[in-house]
């Protein structure tokens, strides 16, 4: 998919080997925690961490949300809805 190619190109420019390395980075951890502080519950079902493992989903990939300059197009989701969106809908 073209969006993943663009994402990977941006991540390479930022010095990450791949998306997996980015996902383990301190940069992504800080972005994820900022988003969770603002929106602690699932965007779909509104469950929180006490009820469901909360994750952050990139609705779209762009330089500003991959670097943390912006939290646009990032969605707080429970594990169930994150998987559902990724597998069933192929993105958000």
C-alpha cells in the first residue's frame, strides 16, 4: 500500500530502520503517552485501561504525527477495536 511506503520513507528519514523500530522508540512512547493523557478511553466503545488494553492507532501517517509535532489522525482504541479496524477495515 502506498501509505505504508510513504510512512516507511518518513521513518527512514528520521533514522528508524523500520516501523517496528519506531514502535519501540522513546519517541513513539512519548507520543503514545501524550495521546493517552488527552484521550484515555477507546474512541469507539469508551472503555478505559481498567477494562481494556488501550492502544494508539495512526489513522493516517504523516511527518507531523510520526514526530510528535501533532497528534492529528491518532486515535485511542482498546485492543479489540484496534485489531478490528486494522484487520476488518484495513485502516481508519
